[in-house]
């Protein structure tokens, strides 16, 4: 023991620091074996279940050992209407022109809209592809004035905080410049004025008929694609909308609608006819050469 003490005393500051570090490392390695023995095993497991880097965590299955014992889906012939090149070009041009006329409108008329039109619009959205064909979406159609008012109230409460604190001055300036009257703010009367308010909810998971939990896959991407079709259908029907993201108001909206916990609010879409005095900012879309690259 005396020899060890003499050895310690003879060490310089640098040598003593190195020795202390070695002792600490050995101590933790011996007293907490989980840090060493399981590391390689955990690393291998993580490689097996780690999601691709471009996916959100809630877009993938949270269970690595789900049982997939469902019966295989039958295959049927695919029937396709073959068009000539000239017909395809003409149809694609007409569709582009119709979509290019689409604009976000925040002022709605009081003109009513048949619920049958809204049903067809939602049917169109429901044709969207989805991960494992689980169709992880719900389109809540709100026409009740009291419910629309309640949704507007919670959205405006959160939006005022967003504008004042959460989003920052730069964001406010970026969006407010589109309206010289400064009408783009947390006050959103169109949530009540439009005859219908479509609340888009994505399914974080689903419940099977037997009560078991079914994870959904790519639910964010799948629902976003469905919303794209929804916007196209609204435009094709001769109606207008504006996409509204209810930041931090989703839980309250879900509770107002009495929707289950697995459904998460993604977007609000007021739908109706534009007001006769509606205006839009004079925006220009990027030309084709800026958004398409050929390889």
C-alpha cells in the first residue's frame, strides 16, 4: 500500500489526470455491465427497427413484431381506357388550366352548397393511395353553426399566441404582406362563414373490429396526398377553400368533435362559394423550369 501511495505522489498533474480517468471508466464498466454487455445487441436491434431518415416517427409502425395473419387480397384485372397522345395532351392541358385557376379564398358568400357535392368531394379524396391501404384519414364535415363557432374560438385563441410569440416576427411579416388591409391575422371569420368546414384528421393508429390496435404506416404522407385530391375536387366542383393549419388547437378541436384519441387534426378547410367582393393577392407561380428537372 505504501508503495502505491509513493507511486501516486511521484506522478505529475497530467499523469494523475489520465490515471483518474482510467479508474472512472473501469469503475462504470464493472458496476454497470448493461453499458457494455448489451451495447452491441442493442445496436443490432436498433438497425432492424430504425425508420428511414426521411420519415416521421409517428408515420411508421411502433411495433416491430405485429402479426400479419390477414388473408391475401384477391387480384382482379385492371381495366384502362387507352387514349391517343393528342387526347392525353388535351386532357392534361385542360386539367392544368383548371388547377391553375385554384386560389386560396378567405371570404365566402352565404350561398348554400348541396351536401351531395361535399360527399362527392370527400369520395374523391378517399380514392387516394395509402400505406398498406389502411386509409388513415377521417373527414369531419361541420355545418352546425355552434360547432363551427366553437372551433373558431379555440383556433383564434391559439393563433393569437402564435402570432404574438410562437412563430416570430419574420413569419408574421412573411404572411401579412399578402394583404394590404392586414386581414391575415389570428381573426378567422371564414371558419364560421363558409357553409361547410372540413376537418381533416389523420389516424396515428386504428382499432380493428376485434379491439386490437392496428398501426398505420405513412399516415402523414397518405393523408397529405388525400388532401391534394380533396383540393382538386373542390376546385373541379366550382367551389373555393383555404388551407388552415390549427397549430396547438388540434386536441381541443378533436374534443369538440368527440373524435377518438387515435385521430389527430391535420387541417381545416372551409368550403363554399366565394363572396362577390372577394379579392386575392396577385401571385405568380414558379415556371416549369424551376420546379422540374429532367434526367
